[in-house]
C-alpha cells in the first residue's frame, strides 16, 4: 500500500462504486464527500497527492452512480439518478476539463431506469442495465447509441428475463463480439443465462453459452482472455469458484484457476489487469489458501503476487494509471497506514529465484543458462538486474543470462517506486579451465607426395589428452602426429571434462608428376648422328633429368633432348612445386654403329698426260660398298674400291660399312697435253674433244649434239663411266637424242668420223 488516503466517504448501504482515470487524476462515482468537502456523486482526486481537485460537475444529484466511461474529454456517467439541472435519467455526459454537464441526453425517460455498465467501441456507446426503452425505442437492458448523433441505433438484440426486466451488470468487447453478463435467460429467444456473447454486426447471440451456476458481477478483457468475476460455483461445466478465465478466440475455459474462498460464499465484484497481473476485488478472505482480505493479485499462472493489503470491507472498483493501482469501496485498513474506502498501491514483486539445473562448475568458454522465475517477472515497469559477486552485470537485464565467469550470481527485481528490491539467493558457479588446443608445425604444411609434417600440441601438460581429427573424423591421439596426406585437420584438447577444438589447418600433399619417355626417331644410328628424345609431361617451368644407364647425363628446362651416345635412357621430371617424379618405367635404347673413315689414295700422279692416267684407291677396302663421284655427281657404275680417272675434276668416294656412310675428301685430277683415244682405255680423255658440242649439260630429257665437221658422217657411241657401251648412233653434223630413261650420273660420248677424226666428251644426266 502507498500512504495515499483521500479520506473518501461512501454510502455504507450502496454496495456500488466506480473509478475512471485521466492523465492527472482519477474520477470516482457514488461518493458523497472527500474529507470534509461535499461532492454529490462525482469527484476527481489528484493521483499523486490524493487531494481533491476543483473539478465538480454542475449537477443537482440524487440517486446512485454505477458506471463511468471516459472517452477523451468526455466522461460518460451511468446509474440511477434524477434531479439534474436538466432532465436526465440513467445516463449523462460530463466534460473532463471543467465538469460541465454536456447537452447530451440519450433518452432514458424513466427515473427508475438504471445504467450499470458503459463501454465505448469506435463511435458506438453500449450501455447495459435495467431499463425498457431509450429515446422512445423499445430497448430492454441493452442499447447502442451513436456517439456523434446522440441517437439510438437500430442494433437491438432482444434480451429477456422471464416476466421481468433483464439487468445487464457488466460488458466488454472483443473481435466484433460483445460479451454481456447479468440477470437474463434468453437473447433473441435463444436460451442464454447470466453470460453470453452477441455479434456486434448482426445483434445475434453467438454459440457461447457457459451455463453458469450463480451470478456474474464483473468482466474484464485482456488480450484474448476474458476474466469473469462473480459468485458462482461452475462455468462451462467445470468447477470454478467465483473467478475464471475464458479464451475468447475459441470461447473455451482456460486452466487458470486461483482458489478463492471466504467464510461465506466468496464474491468477486471487480477485476482489472496490468501486464500479466490480475487484480481481484470483492468480498473474500483467502486466495490459494493464503490470507487476502477482499483484495488480491495473481499472475497469468494463477499464483499469488505481493502481500495482503489487510483490508476490512468490500472492494467495488479497481483501475490503474501507470504502475499505480487504485481501489475503492467500503472498507478500512486494519494496519498502518489507515485508509478509508479508497487506496492506491503498487504491485510489488514477489520473491525471485534462479532456476539452474546444471552442475555447479562448467568449462571455460561454455555458458550456464540461468533462468528467472517468480515475482512479477515480465510485468510492465519492473526492472530485472543480474549481479555477479554483488555487482550489477552491465546490460544483463533479461530473464535469462548466460554465465561465462565463475562467482556468486544473484538476480534482483524492482519497480523503482515504493517496492523494496527483491534479491534472489545466490547461485555459486565455478569455471574449470579449458585446455588450449593450439598447435605448432615442424615444417611446411605443403609438401610433395611421400613427404610429411610433424604437428605438435603447443601446450601439453599433465592430465591433458589430445585427439587429432582429419576432415572431422578421428585420426589418432597423442601430443604429436606425423601427417602425410592432404586434408583439413583439427586438434582437440581435453582436461577434467572440458575440451576445446583448434581452428582448422590444411595440409596439402602435392601429387608427383608421372614421367614417361619416347622418341619418333630411329634408335639405331651411326656415329656422329643423334636421336631426339621426348619427355612427358611437357609443361613450362618443369625440369627434366636425363639418365643413361646409371648416370644422369644432363638436366634441361625443356622436354626434348638429343643424344648421339649409345645406352638405355630414362627420365625424371620435377614440376613447378618442386615435386620430382619417380624414374620413368618407359625407356629408349640407343644403338650407335661405327661409321667408316673414308679416304682416297692416288696411286701415282693426279695429273693426266697424253700417255698416263690417274688411279685412285679408296679405304677401307673390305666389308664396304663404294660410290665414286666426280665434281659431286655419282659416277654410274663406279662402285669398286678403285677407280681410274679418265677426265679431269674433283673425285670423291662414299664408303658404306654396316649401313653407315662416310665421304672421303676429294682428290683433284688435272689434265695436261693431248691423248690419242685408246680402245683399251676408254676412260682417258682423247684429243679432238672440241669437235663435239653437247647441250644442255646437265640434261634431263633431250640432249643436243653437234659436230664441227658437219660435212662428215661418223659413229657416235654413248658409254657409262666404266666404258660399257650403252647405245650407238650415226651422226652427220647434228643429232638430238632422248636421255630421259638414263639413270642419273655422268656419261661419255665418243665420236669417230669417217675421215678419221676422233673426239670424246661427257654429259651429266640429272
């Protein structure tokens, strides 16, 4: 309780009262005086000081005020009264600002009419009570009034109560449904007793029919929950004593069931909610088995909150402004401070505690979930604070806290007003050290296949065990681990039930290149020749190691290698990562045959004379083949190891042994003087060669031959350089012959004229 006592007077036999709130004050009805100052039925009191304000409606009043409903600057007043300065009965409207009676009269004409409950929804004012007509329209117990035009609307559910008038005592509206309570037995001829809901649009009763066994005195809607207070023993077929909660979305009874009791049958006369707290006023002595004289606060679970206000007398009305709750009725406080008929209080938080089901110690780096329960947790205006070792934890104001440090934890709850701060019992937590899973590497984490890296736990110690993971799977234990394969690795350190996992590290084992060797050349060669070897793979930046037998002969940056050395060759390749292949399984065997060393020896002089020739001898002379050339052109038929030169020029010989050929250095033969043709020595150039002329020379197809003694006829003989006759012709001055069928080489032409002239020359067939 706050020490707030406006010393309100009340009519001890009325049993009724109402409270409405505004920004600076509260309005109370059914009050004859505040302190020593008279107020006829309506008064306004400062919410902070409890002092009566100057607000006083200009009315002459007699009767009873049952209901107040404030809408902006208008206060609608319902009751049973008469004698106002204007002809009003049942319901009036008063200015909140100055108390002036507004020129608004819905038309309750019978001074016996009673308006017991008023709500405003949109532009419609719903009034319920005990009356039979409003504004000249038949309206029994329930009427809808257009607030703008002050006229009765056509909305008219027919409420009946046997042969008497129905009496609507409480109303609330939710989702297009108007919930009404009171004394009635049917709506639109459909049986409905004491509590029902009516469709606001159609004025038809909904299917909701709770089958009350007793009276409903008050309704209060909070969200989708309808709280029902009265004096009854069951609702919707289930036992409830004077207090129940209904889910308005399905019109079903909720399990919420505070146990209310009294020496007689308990009555709940007024209800109000603030946040998750439900305020109950009326005539009762206990709630949930604990003393609560006529005023109690329960939460959304039905559990009691706060302590007993120790009030003697009935509580008729409850309302709130901010965190302050006002209660009015006909009562006294039996303890200090003493109050009369009206009081203000704050719903102070109850006991708070820490719910924690985990162990008293936990591993560093993990979190223990601490959950708060009890008190007014979650109610508007209450501040929660977590504390560690007696000091507030900055920012820790939620209903749960994740502890990462050891120590003594408490939680405190306050509302910043008159309530004492509630502090929970401490929860002691101990943090166990978590071992460090850091690691160190004994070398690079990238290497070639076949290599490895030694990984070590950076912080080994007594009682610490280590587990190595590869791609999340178990690899092995120990302080160290030799890693050979590509993968993502972690180290897990464990001690006293606490473990931690390192960041991942990646090891890469680069695959070795696969080397192979080939060639497109013949692998059998003559000395002086070479074989081209080709290595694979062929990539820029690779290095190639060439091996002949057991010896590495060369290193190159290209995949090709030429060799003239006999042996069996293999290859190794190093890629750009420095990874070296194994020795290739493919190989190339090179065979080198010795080529002959060709030479020519002149037997005697190399000068042709009129009486001598030149004899040439080739070396080697056995196991070989020979081909003599004159001025670089093969001499047809000159394939012996000796050759007798019959014409001047440069003579060479090509000598082939076992498929290998060498050409000897040329020997130059010169001619001096004239020679007489000799049939036995056809290779010796004769005199008179100037008689014959041949062209073109060399010749490919047609060879033109002419003689200077054109008036003479003679014999023309064609011979190879070995002196063998090929063909004979008769010529007189000029002749063209076809040489296309001849083998390429040097040929001789010998001319004998009929008058005895002799001439010899040569031509080349290309």
